[in-house]
C-alpha cells in the first residue's frame, strides 16, 4: 500500500495548508497590480502639483457640457396674426375765452339802444352812469336811480289838395268830378283835430304802460276830414279819407286763412264771438298753429322745477 502523495486526501473539505509553498503569480496580474499602484500614487501626488486645478476645471467643463447638451428641434408653423386697425377719432373741444380783466376803477357809461315794440312804437333808450356817493346814501335819494321817459309823436297834417288826395286814391277825381271845384274853399274839419287830440290824450293816459298805447297803424289811420260845399248848389259835404279796418273777431279758416300779426296780437282782438256757423272747408283756424305752439312752450316751462308760485299759476291758466 502506497503512502498518500496529496494532502487533499488527508484533509478533505479544507483548503491548502499555509505551510505549503505558493505557486508563482502570472505576468498579467503583476502588471495590473503595478498599474493600480501607479494610479494610487498619481492620485496622491497630483493634488500637490500645479496640474490639479487644470484637471479639476477640465473635469467640470466635461460634466457641464454633458448637462447642458439639449436637442433643439426646429419646425415651421404657419401662424396668422390679425393686426388691429387703430381708429383715430378727432375730438374738437371748444376752449372758452378767458374772462375780461376786472376794472380797476369806476368807468362812466353812455350807451343807446333802439328797438321796436309789437305795436310799432320805436323805443330809443339811453343809459347814463356817473360817479355817486356811498350806496347807503344813494339808496335814500330818488334821483339816484330813475328813468326819464319821453314819447315823441308827430301829429299828421290833413290832405287838402287833389294831388294829396290822389296819392292814396288815384281814381278819386274821376269818381268825384266836382271835387276839384269844391276843394279851394274847403277847410279841415274840427273833427279831424279832435280825433288826433283824443288819440294823444289816450297816449298820455297809457304812457306808463307802453303795451297799452295805441299802435302805429291805428294812430296814423286818418288822412283827412274836410268840410266842403258845392260852389253852384251850395250843398255841403264832409269828406273823410281814411283806412278802413275790417273786424276779424271770431275769424275762422273759412272766412280768412291768415291773419296779420297786428291783428292777433292786439289787446282788442277777440278770437271767439257769440256767433257760430257750420264748417264748410278743411282750412284750419289761422290761430290754431300759434295756440298749439304757445301751449307746447307753456307746458315745457311748467315742467321746469323751481318755478315761483305766481309763474306756476300763470302757466296753469
């Protein structure tokens, strides 16, 4: 029986004995070991050299480059953009003129104005101002605030000749063949002078109420009143040359389609009378449009708030 030549057979399940000599390593393993030692040495030595900062900076750039690397995808997209149209509106704003400068002292005034009333009277007014004393004293003086009114009236002269009478009525000499023979001894009647005396007295009576004064048309309505006698027959005659007014009270569109202003604005005109008649045409009353306009104006004024009690009472009636 041969002795065992292998220790493995003596120690089954265990590794080789430490007391046994090891097998020599290979060349490849020696090179790997040497490279590991060199790398360890470099890692220990490089931080102590000037190249450590450059190597660190280079590594950071490599890492950052890898992080910042992005893929840019470009594609064409058709997009319609609507450009808004700007509308420019021109606004014209009136700038009020600056107020006039305040006066530094009292300025005397002398102004005149001319107007005409509805009854034909021409009004000439003059405003005179002068320096006075203190207001508390002037308030007690009646002469400090007054109006001096003067009405001038020309009383017309009477027609007395054929030429004067024919100026108004050209056919008068042919209608009255003996008129030329009767005029030389004719005289202006006292009725003519009395007529205009009554007119001027009425003006004097109503002079403080100009709207009540006889209007221009009715003051100058009579041309003449002559007392005449025929040279042959000695028969007397009274010639009156004057305008003849037509009474239009109660006028309707059937009788008169229009009215003059001096008629319907007269204080004596009566739009209604006690008489009435059947309507025959479609022509409206000539005053209807004016009444409707006055009613609309009065209604507009009545709707304004803040009117006085007297004004409200007047508009209601």
